[in-house]
C-alpha cells in the first residue's frame, strides 16, 4: 500500500495538464467515485489494526494532497480562461454603429419638397411668430370677419386686430412675405410648423406642419393647378392614384377647392381611414384672390396664380397609417426607429 501511495504521489506531483480535458481525466482517475484513492480506502478497510493506525494518517494526507493539487490546477485554468477573454481578438467582427433615423414627418416633408423642386419650385420659409397682416389681413380675411374664426389662434398680443401678434395658424403667411419682397413670377413651396388652439387628442394637436405652394405668373390657370397637383399625387402615392376637386371656400383664393385622393389604404374600397367613402381630403387650393395680389403689390390685371396648402401629418398618416397624432411629438424611440432610412 505504501508503495502504491508513493507511486501515485510521484505521478500526481509530476502531473501538468495541457488542457481542461486532461485535468478532468486526472480528477476521474484519482478522485472520482471509482478512482484510485477510493480503491485505496477500500483496501484500507481490510488491513490489520496496527497498519490502520499508520496508514490512516498517511492515506488522509495523500488524499488531501491530491485534492489540493486538483483545486490549484482548476483555479489556474479558470484564471487563464478569464485572462484570454480580456485579450483583444482582432479577428472578431467589430460592433456596428447604431444609426439614427429621421423623423417620419421630416421624411415625408422632404419627399414633398423634392417632388416640387423637380417641377422648378424653390423653397421659402417665414417666421412662426406672425403679425395680423401676414397671417390674416393681407390674405383677405376682413376685420371682424367670421373667417378668422376658422382657425383657432394663439395670440401673443391682442389689441384691435391690426397690431395683433400671434403664432402663425398656417404657412399661407409665407406667400405674403414672398410676394411683398420680390417680383413675379413666383414658384415656391413653403414648409413649416403652424399652431392652433386645439385640445390635444389622437386626431388634433396644438401644432402641426404644412407645406404651402404658390405659383404666380402671366396666364396661370386652374388647369395648371390641377395638372401640378395631379402630378404631385402620382409621384407621392404612385401611378393610378385618383384625384377629385370639390368646390370650397378660403378667403385668399377664388375659386377655391379641396382636393381628395382615392384612399391609399383601401384603394377606394372603403375603410376606417376614408370613413368608408373611398376618398380622403389632402389639401386646400385655389386661384389666388386678386385682392391678395394687390395687397402684396402685384398687378392682378397682369398676373394670376394658384396656391395650395397641405398638412404634412395627414399626408404621413396616409403613407404609414399612424392612428394617433400624438406619436409624432412624444419622441418614443420605439416609434421613431421604425422609420430607419439611409442617412443623407
Ligand atoms: N391655409 C389653409 C389652411 O391652413 C390651407 C390652404 C388652402 C392654403 C387653400 C392655400 C390654399 O394656399 O389655396 O387651412
């Protein structure tokens, strides 16, 4: 028995595993339930009382030595694995960058702008805080006329009317600035944010976005208006989208119309979006009222033109079916990152 213990001790002391598998084989060979140490303890049961006294101690020390060796080696291996983890492996693929996404309203607004740019329209902008003249009076809203109530205005300063200052209620105010500051012909689109005093809900908001269009030249007719907007709709929603014009009223255009398109969601068959009519309204338009031209210093005998105004949120809803307007301004990343596009 002593010889065996000596032999095993030498083997164990000399043991140096190359990998974890060899270490595991070592454990099974010496410390396993059917291992060599277990064997020695079995043999120990049948030795005489004198030998028991001597070998009991030797055997226990030997077992402890084998266990200590195993624990040491195992710890070494574990720390080696840890160390190797912290080494940089240059062959691994790198971490990709999280690319941001553009806001759906910006995407749709630039799509609208691009279509009109291709038709030769330039982009113009104006202030969001407007005076009464640019937002109302120049656009042929008579003083105290109920037409001013068409748009619930956030007033910043309210006096008699003429000196009122307000958050602009529509981008039509930019038309006025453009015509006052230049000479015809004008061919421009004017995107921007507008404000109305409305309770916030899924279907209304106190601010939203519009794109205004203006085309003034000699001999511009309602046919030009129709063809321009027809082309716009084909570009934005695809060939075959139908349009129809319904007579309407705006103080700044005469005649005025509202334009519907065949519902982009159900293709005219009837759904919730189009209230089962097959048509959805997307913009207001008309021939610029001669009074507006004169208010802006343009000879209405020589020049005519058309204007139109559309809500970007509405156009976006018809493209992406967004049921709640509040999503546009809540900055919820789960919503925003659905509009991943290539960054420009
Ligand atoms: N400014 C109108 C609105 O906010 C939209 C509009 C209608 C603009 C007809 C126009 C137009 O230029 O011709 O409701």
